[in-house]
């Protein structure tokens, strides 16, 4: 079974530039999560999708972050404009049961 | 604010010893508990899940849950150098497809 796929794996951008991350969940997993992980910290949830519906986006900074999950499969997370403090690893996870979550490899973002 | 607390370590054990990792959580209504292993520069990998009080064994790993004490632990028997990683405790407070709240992780080093 293929795992969660994310791209790009690494991204370096200048502040104020836009950036987008893509995630393809494990086949058949209806729940998709975007997390942010800073160095030395555990992942923190940004947004959770059930199929194509965002059911928890309370931690998403909506002034600059947006996300979509068209057709309930792939998802894209966007930041516009990026700030220095956005440098982190952005993790996508998916779940079939709603209990056990499986993470993709992540995208390491560096904002200069 | 739901919290998950872990000793940040580092925890150092000799090869072949038992490594004991501990986690406490603040939300008494928590229902699902997970241990993730994260190698440096990699994403979290699910290694154990536990939902009921008591012990759950999987190979060299044993998860222990005590809901009355709001305490969950992970034992690694016959520790190997390849077990050296950061171990993240995660709690699903609502018992379903709600977000996971992660601890900051405990860094384990197994010395040959």
C-alpha cells in the first residue's frame, strides 16, 4: 500500500512570496490533516478534512493560509504571503478509521 | 487547553536494556492514545495505539495506559541502536476523528 505522498520535499522562498504544498493521501482514507511542526515540538494541527469538507480549521491562520481538497482526495495548502516565522515542516496525514493517522514525508519550508 | 506532557530527555540506555518513555495528559475525557517514532529529519511513524486500560504488546514494544492516572507509557525491550529516535506521545481527546494533540517528544539514545 502506497503511503501519503507530499511535494515538494523542500522549498526555499523569500518572505512575502507565495508557496503551495500538495498532498495525496493513502487510497481510501477519507480524513486528511495538515500539521505544522517546528523544531523540537510535536506536530500541531492546521486543518482537518472529512472528504472535501474542512471540519476543523480553527488553528489555520486564515489571513495568509488557505487550503482546499477538491473531490475529496488530493489537497493543497497555500501560504500567501510567507513570513519568516512560517519556516517549519508541513506534514500531511491521512486516516481511514479516524483514529490512526499516517504521516507523509513532509515539506521543509525555509523562508529567507 | 488540552496538554500532553513528556520528558524531553535525552534518555540514554545501553543496548539490550529496557527503555521506558512516559506521557501524561490533561483531558480526562481522552479516549485514544498513540506513540509515534520520529527519526531525525523524518516524519512521525505510528508504532503503537492503545484505547483501553492495561497493556498492549507488539513485538519489543509495550504500551501501557492508566486512564485514572491520565498516564500512558511505552516500554521498549531489548533496545537497539536503531531505536534511537524521538518518541512522540499523541492523544485524541474526542475519541474519533478529532485532532491529535502531541507532546514535544522524548529523545531516546541507545548506546552500543
